[in-house]
C-alpha cells in the first residue's frame, strides 16, 4: 500500500511545485514568458491526469474529515492531526488512570470500613472469595 501512496505523494509534490512556478511566472508576467507559461499550464494538466490515474490505487485510504475541515481549510499542517490525536489519547489515558486509582482507593477504604463494621461477615466473604483482597 505504501508504493501507491508514495506515487501519489510524488505526483502531488510535482503538481504543487508546478503551481508555485506558475504563480511566480504570473506574478511578474512578461509577454515573452507566454510560451513558458503555456508549457507550465500543460504540465499542470498532465499532472492532474497522472493524479487521476492513481485514484483507483488509493481509493480505500480513509482520511478523517477533521483533517480537511480543521486543518487544511484552516491553513494548518495536516500532520498536526496525528499529533493532536495522540495528545488527546494521552490526556484521556491519564484521566482514566486517575479514575482507576480513585476506584482502587475507594475499594480499599470500603473494605477497610466494612471489616471494622462487619468483621464476621467480611471474614466469611473473604473465605468465600478465597482471595486476600
């Protein structure tokens, strides 16, 4: 799967470079540069055709909509999406770890108080469970 993606990436990079060069030519247009501009526009069309040919090879690639709407449309680097997802996952992991620790402490305190209040019943319960809790 990486070869088609690499091919697409290469084609996209070449396309972007052509667009950049066309922008430079157009921003300081001189009549004698018309032939160069025409060549660049033709290479742009050829590049789009090459990208279109690669379409079938990368159809099954899933790109989250957030990448387009929250990153590309906002002029942010789409690679930041992965970084942000990892950071959110780490934050959620820390939150869940905190909840687990709280529940462990609650269980420990609950068992301690139950032993103080109901020692006979808790000994029976412990024997029934056959663990050291």
